[in-house]
C-alpha cells in the first residue's frame, strides 16, 4: 500500500490559530522567545534545532505550542513515537475543536507511520469528530490502516470515499481502485476484485500492477488467453521506476505458466529463460520444467526440476517437484525411475495424496497390482471431492478387473455411478465391464445403450462409438469414428486422438491392418501419449506384431523401462 507523502501532512503549529495558555509572567517572554526561535528553525528545516528550542521552552514553562511544534519536528525526522507523545501532551492545552481536530489528525498520521494502526484509526475517527476536514488524506490513510488490520470491508468503504477527491488525478484514483481490488481478493470476492482492477486500468491505462493482478484472477478462472494478454500489456508498458522494472521476471514467470496451460510450450520455455536473466529462483526453474515436459523434452525437464529442488528447503515444494520428475519420467515410459522419484516425494510428505495416486499408476504399469491397489485404497481415504474419487474408483475398478476380482470391481463401478449417474464415459465403462466379466450382460447392454444415448446428445467424445461396438454394431462404431475425425480435423488435439481411437476399434474388431494404418496416422498427427499407448487395453491384439514394433521405431517412441 502507498502511504500519503509527508507533503500531505499538516504543519499544525503554523497553520492553525493557537490559543496560548496564560503562563507565569516572569517566564512568558523567555518561553515565547524560544517558541519563535523554534518556528524559525522549523521553517528552515533545521528540525533538530527546532526540537532543542522547544525543549528549552518547555523546561521554562510547559506549553501547548512547544509540544505541538516539537511533535511536528519529530515527525519530520521520522521519529514517530516521539511525535505521538508530544501531540498527546499538547492536547490538554487546547479547547477549540479546530486545534484538537488537527492534533488528533497529526497524531493519527504519526501512529500510522509507527505501524500502530489500531491507534491511528481511533485518532482519525476523533479528528473527524472534531471537525477536521482533511478527508482526502484521512480516507486514504484510514483505509490503509483498516487494510493492514484485515478489516477489508471498512478499507473498501474508505477507499471508495477517497476516490471522489482524486477525480482529477487518474493515477492516484487508479491506485485507490487497485487497493479496493486487493481488499476484495482477501475477501475471496474475485468478481469484485476483477471489477476494481478493471476500473483501475480504465482510470490509468499505464497501471502495470493492475494488469498483473487481473491476469492472476483471470488465470484462476481458466481464462489463460485473457490472462496472457494482460501480462503482455504489462510488459509493453515501460516503467519509469527502475526498482519496479527489476520485478519483470515475475511477469515472465506468470506468462510462462499461462503458456503451459495454453499448450504453447516453446513460448513458455522462452519466458522462463527471460525470467532467468534476473531471477534464478526455484519458481523460474519450476516454470521451465513444466514447459520442457509439455514440449516432450524430458531430460531438460528433469534437469530444470532438479535445479529447482536444489534452490529450496521447503519440504512441500520439494515433494511436489520430485513428483513432477516422476510424471516426466513416466511420460517417457521410465517407470523404474519414476517409482524412485515418487517414493522420495512420499518420504518427504507422508500425506501427499497426489503422490500416492501417481505411484498407484506407476505400480500398475510395472504390473505390481497389489501395491497399486494399496495406494488406491489410500487415495480413497485421502480424497473427498467427487471428481477425484470418481476417477480413482474407475482406475481401481479397471485394475481389479485385470486381477479378475470382479466383485470388488463391480463395487467400485457402482460407486462410480453413484457419484455420476449420467456420465456417458463412466456409464460406458460399467457396461463394458458387465459384458466382458459376464457379471450381468443384459444390464451391461442397457448401460451401453444409455451411454450411447448420453454421448450422442452432447457429441463430444468417442463413447458413442465404443458403446455401439460392444453392443455388437462395429459398422456404426467405425462410421461414427470417421465422422468425428472429419469433424475435428482442425482441432489438432482431438484429431490425433480420434485417429487413435479408430485404430483401437479396428484392433478390437480383429482388423490389424486397419488398426496399424490409423495408428500410423495418429502418430503422424502428433499422438505422443506414450503412457496411454503402453497401457492401452484396446490394442492388445496388435502390440506383438512386427509391424507395430516397426511403427514404434519409425516414430522414435521410447521403450518402457520396467
């Protein structure tokens, strides 16, 4: 928060009409002389000499003028504690509201700068009650004091009142709006914060802070393109403050993160490297690591993560970074290396639920099914949100199916549908299980019919095709897959996946030639989810064919390290 500059403060000893108390006539002339000398010294900004004269005046006869003047001199020397004491000592010598109001105002400013915010608020209140009309500064400073004492609603109210006095000063007005936005953020009112950051930018289009802050809120909403645009604008603004420019690395860090979420990994790598020019912290290397991983540059990713680990002593950060290394290695089918890293993450943090989930998936790939089940059991105990629990139940059920533990698999599939009874993908998986396990083929067909109907209504994935295939209608399944390929031809992500899915359906249909043809096309389109490929149950009929192995060699797909 920006404190009001000293030039805003009253010089009360000379701006108000003082009521001098009657003092002993024998000393009046001498005290007055020292007070006059103190005034001259203050005007010349010789505050130490002013204090000396005031002290001599008080030693002859205590008087309000000298206390007040000395308080102002102490304030100008940033000796706020001493200023508070002298303003307080001056108060009993005055009875008019104007003087008392000014003293409370001056002492409030001293308390504020002495970080005594509670006392400052009380004195600002008293200053107003005695008629002090320095509202332009009172509302701003008291708003800051409320902010620093976590009274955010009151802070917003005072900042809002202060805005009126800065209508002709758009930069200061923008700062007030940004302070209101900050307070809204602490109140978890993101919509309100966005509104006020936008007002700040409207008032001062050069407000870099508000662009950065608004970007963070937009990113929290998943609006990464808009967030990135705000960071771009902030970086385009040339700051006249060299200290502020030193923190441009934070903007590069943020944009690197947003590029990662937008799958613009090479841009994310560039931004992380730009941040590295002035900041070699853990966070910059972290950003570099995630973008390297997204770009498929696994070794560079692991190196960046290890550098980040070396730059922090925080156990939580270390554990997350070790898990990130595990995820990078796992995506490159280095399951053995991934297991070592995720175990390190769990040693560092025993209750790290995401690490248990990751390890369960790694154990599954390593065919250590019992260990995987144990970790999934931990996950069910750790997670409470519906989305995570549903995925865990699905993953555990598929594993139990492979272990031929059909009763337990059925339990998990039923739990899955309890959470999401109208999810087409979950419905399809349950129907497929009921047919393939022969637990209840009739019910399985009913589930598949419902899954097909649900997916057809939204037409966003392959559940319709798969459901039709396991209902015995392979022709419809294949034709629908061709339709999706054509529909998503301009969507690179969906297109490569639709090609892969058609390859899977051909493999399930007993047509290895077509399966291999569309696998080739999916790889050419950029399919690089090697872990999914390795674990894909739908490709089991072709994975041992020499043509399949030739494709892996052609596209330099790594061999699993088990």
